[in-house]
């Protein structure tokens, strides 16, 4: 069975004095709810009623567990969307910084030429 943990390889490791890395997301709780819901569905379809336990109760329990699994899936989804957005923002910031540094180096290179113009062959000075 493939793993359902969500890997976050590009997050910086926590060091002393830094903000700790976020808790790694996983689907274990949702998987647990679904397994229990599956058992409750078995009870529903068995249509057995014994003292203190009815198949109708199993049906209601299955619905409750499916709802709990759905809430957990949405919680994990929202957290993952947030992590992806944070990663995208970080990559955009790094790209903007690299472009600004490139432009600053290029302006510095051009200002070193007597006429301030780029070389004739189009390469940086």
C-alpha cells in the first residue's frame, strides 16, 4: 500500500532559535475513521439486531464516521494548500530577489563603461 503521508522536502530544518517545522501532515486519522465506517457498514448490511445493538445504529454510525473522515480530509487539504501557497510565495520572493540582483549587477557593469552603453557584441562587460 502506498504511503499517504505528505512529504515536505523543501521546508528548512528547524534549528535552535528558529521556528519549528510544521507538523508533517498525514491521513492516518481519516483512514481510521473510514476503517471504522467500513465495519459499521458491514453491520448495516448484516441486518442483525442483538440486545443493545441494532443494524440501524450501525448505519447511523457509518454516516457519522464518514462525516468525521470528510472533516479530517478537508482539514489536511486546507493545511496542505497553505503549505503549497507558502512555498510558492517563497519561490516567488527568491526569483524576485535573483532578478533584482541580476539587474543591479548589470547596472553596475554598465556604469563601469565610459559611455554607459552595453558592449557591441551584446555581452556584459
